[in-house]
C-alpha cells in the first residue's frame, strides 16, 4: 500500500525544491502534450524557453519580458499578501479591468489637453478603480461573513460586462467609424505610458512592479503589519490572542491587492495595449495566482516567477506562429505549472510510505 504520512515538521528542502521540480515536471508533461498534438516536443520546449532569450530575434523579444512580466508581478505581490493571511482574492482580473476603465476614463476626459498632470491623475484613478472593486468582497466579508472567493470571482464577470459596455458606449472613439473601442492612448502624449528608455520595455508599470516587490519585502520582513499577516495565515488563533484585528486585516489585504491590480490595468491600457477594447483583458489576474504560488508568496520569488511566466507567454506566441501549436495548448502548459506546484507542495508536509496496513 502507498499512503501519505504527515511529517513531524514541514520539509524546508521540499519547500525550496518544489518550484524547480514543478517547472521540470511541466516541461516533461508539456512535451508529452505537444507530442500528442503532432509537434516535436523538444523543439517546442526549446522554442518556448530559449528563443525569447537567445534566439535570432531575441533583441526584439527581451523587452517584451518586462512588458509581460510587470503586470503579473504587480498583481501577484498584492495577491500574496492576502494569501499569506488566508484571505483569498480570486477576482484580480476584475480589479485589473476596473483599474483600466477608471484610468482610461480620466485620460479620455481630458483629451486632447496637453498637460503634465493627466497621467498622474490616471494613475490615481486606476489605483482607485481596482481598490473600489476589491472593497466589495472585503466589506461583504467583514459585514456579513460572505465568502470572498466566490464574491471576488463573480465580480470578474460583472467587470467584463462593464468593459464591453464602455467599449461600445461611453468610451467608444467618436472618430472610430462605429467600431468598438476607445481612442488610442498611444497617440495622446499626455496619457501615454511610453518607454522611459526607447525600445527597452521599461515603462512606469515596470517601475511600479519593482517598487511593489520592495514594498512587499519590507512589509513582510520588517513591519508589524507584515508580522500580523504571517501569524494570521500560520496560526489564526494565536493571531487573535496577539490582538490582530481580523476585519482591518481583510480590508487591508483585499484593498491592497485590488489597488495593485488596478494599477496594472492602468499601466497596460495606457501603454502596451493602448486602448480600451472588448477583449482588453488577457487573463493576467488569473495567471498572477500561478505567479504568486510559484514564487512561494515571497516578493523576490514572485519577481523571478513573473519573469518565467512572461517567458512562457512570449515563447508560447513564438511556438504558435512558428510551430503551429494551438494557443489553448500553451494555456494548458501554463496551467500545468500550478498543478505540479500544488502536487509537489504536498510533500512539504507529507511523505510517501510503502508497506502493508495492519488489519484492525
């Protein structure tokens, strides 16, 4: 018989090795998936992980790592604070959308004014949009004890309807000949989140992601609030005895994750995406959950995991165009990362035992 036996203490070695093992297992299982689809598994894996960094057109793809990785890191840092405290915000995608709508709405309201304060106001509005959307599940949980997982997830679909409505209505480009979508913010200098160094991919969203990593590290490692977050997640009863206010912690964690997700949406709509469209959201809010856990809910780990996930996005696009891999297969490949990470995480607290079970 094979059975799981609880370890006396969590294995630190397995905790550190789980992300690496998950990546290796994902490569193997992904290669098998690609082979089943009729593609060369080795060529597919090499294309995904090698071409964006060292291929013939790596000079073009490397800046894309920053562009793709920044929103993932920014959102994942916010999510990790709640996850560490046992507060589960699964609706970052909706907060990302609302941040983009609030920020783009402010920028378009000033069009075509050429003033320096338009973009800072957009940043404030984007953060506020994500924060407001996250406050809905936060307040409902504090006041009525609702499940933040279900409420935040359902609000994603509400946000998507708002996105479609704004693209077809209030924010639609009056000069767009009836097509859905807003004006292109890349053509409006006061609202455009351009590269700080031309061609580098380094825009204000990347800066914000790096600041968020530093903020998350200092908060969790050096601040009393970070201690309260860690204690609440690891020993809720001890946290109550130590004077932690659960309601305030819920409001802070959900509010912060919503604010950062809103900022990610704002920086994306004002930069790489350029405009509000019906299909603006590409799943960053959900992918950031994988990034948060792959990074072990640690800010530095999240930074590295965000880079890895950005690599799969860019490499996946290359594999789709060069090798004909379906986009859905790339999404399955990304999802495997979380699956294998959770599987290997099990062995942090449990170990396998072989042998017969004694009859009772």
